């Protein structure tokens, strides 16, 4: 149990549940409140991949559903029947799977795109869904492009502000001359 989901992969169901239990047991929050905090962590990790995700409220619902599934499996943990043991084993295997919050429509749209970066993101998502291979990393080219874009926007805003200030000064100057 820990406060943050760590690692350079998208989170598994097990990591999400561990994080949920941390907030529930250590921070003494309700399931829903814990799910809200975990959803924020999960969404921040998914945003790094640039894969469009479902809305936060739906992520919270998915986390609560995972918790309900865990409760259902652990409900009869003291009964050591073969059916119960089978359910537990199946559940343990499912915990290593990806906690998937990608939009299905976005995944389909990614398939039709010809952009190299979008195709790489789609392949990454496929590898995470199947074998949990691949890691989240920083695309330095994209970071450079975004940095230049923000820099240009700041420069443009600064020029607009200076122009507005100059226009204001010229307006005051012409107004003062008209008084004489």
C-alpha cells in the first residue's frame, strides 16, 4: 500500500487497488473518496501517453467496480472449496492486467490516423493491453515542439500587451493635446 502509483508502465488493477486500500485504511477515507484520489493519479499517468481517456467520473466508477469485485471474491475466503479456490486464482491473474481507461472511440480513431506519433501511441496501448510490455517515456521532440509553441504564445501575448499599452499612452497624449 502506498500513496502514489509508481513505475513507468500504465497501472495494473493490482496497483490501483493497492492505492485505493492505502487511502481507505491509512487515510481513513470512504471507498468513493479514495476512488476519486486514485482516479486523479491514474488519469495523470494516462495523460503522459496522450491516449484519450474516459471521463473522471467513469474512472471512479471503474475503480469502485474493481473494489466490489475484490469484495465479492474475498467474501467466502474462509470456505476452501475448489470453486472458491478457482475464483481466487482467476481473480489473481486478472489483477496483473492493465487498468484500462482508454476511450474505445479514440482507439478506433487512432487506427485510421497516419501520424507517426499517434500510431506509436496506439502500438504502445496494444502492447500494454496484451503483455504489459513497453514503458512510458518522454518524447523529447514533442517536448521541444510544445516548449517552442508556448514560447511563441508568450511572445505574442507580450507584443499585444505592449501594443495595447502604447495605444493607451497615445490615446492619453492626443486627448491632452486637444485640451489646448
